[in-house]
C-alpha cells in the first residue's frame, strides 16, 4: 500500500510471452468465422462484394490497432475473440492481462471488474469470449474484456530533469519522451502535482508513449488484489 499521495507510471508487462495468436473481430458485422481466411489473405477471392468487405475489415482493423497504440477512442471494437483451433495456446489463469493480434490489450474478468469500480472516463472495457474458428464453439466459458483506453491528460513535466529521457518526434507531429528501452525507476519521472487532482484513475500522457498512469487508489486496489505485477508500476516524482 502506498503511504503518501502519488501517481504511478505503469508499463503493462506484455512481452512475447504475453502475446496470443488470437483475432479480435466484430463477427456480427463481418461474418468473421465464415470469411476470415479471405480477410486475413489466407485465401483469394474475385468476388467484388467480398473484396469490398475485406477492405472495410482491414480499415477497421488498422484503426483498432492505432487506438491501442496511440490511445484514441474507436467505435470499431471486437465483439469476440477467435483462434484457429483448440490446439492454440490460450492465456493461463495466472495472466490477468494479455495481448492479441493488432496489439489489443485484454483483461480477465476479475481484473476488469476491479477496474470498472474506478473512474475510467470515456475508456471502455468490452466483454468478449474466445471461439474456435473451425467449430464456431466456445474455447472457454470465461468472459474477457477488451480495453480501449482513450483518456489523455498532460501532466508529464517538460522538460525532464533526468537526461535518460530523450525527445523524439511521433507520427502525430509532436515530440514524445523515449528511454531507449531502459526501465524507468521509482521517482525518476517528474510529473506535475496537478495529477493528484485528476478526475480519472487511469489515463495516458502523449509525452510518454507505451505507458499509462494510475491513481493512488487504483494502485492500492491492484496491490491488494494481487494484480499489480503485470502492471510494473513505479512511483512518480511530483513537482
């Protein structure tokens, strides 16, 4: 438990070990189980209608990937998750956060229910289940939750005191901080003290890509629920 008011920097511990070969898709919109091989270029088609649907699917998939990477709100959310067969490795119960194709972040029900007790603003957790593309049957009875984290706030101090933080341009045309893969330590990142008054418990700051910020209250709840290890949270230096 934290002993002082603070905000926490979190980098989801999502390595290749936490990536699963699972397709997030809107099966109702695209009839994904039927045409997925065409959509994923496993099979070819000359049907102009299917080619047009494939184009729409690719555009939606690209936006979904961008929303996860750049933290913006999207309406193109999956209604289900799909694997090619029951032989595909599924996330073990010990992992409460994992990544799927397109870079989407998914939570277990227990972790999602904890998050839903906190102030998420416009960010959403969409319920999804995992199905087998061959049989169309459920691979698991468990319900998971797909994250669309879109809330942005700008509290990261500019410039940073520590020279480890290097500025580099983004595709959006603005600078961001990078650390060249060096992990950020407790109290190393300077954040404006106004962050303590944030009306959210989970947000992203565009100055620091690939990380999210967590309030004291959410941090303590994750620790108490023994769900903090995959968040890799470190405390910020408030200025």
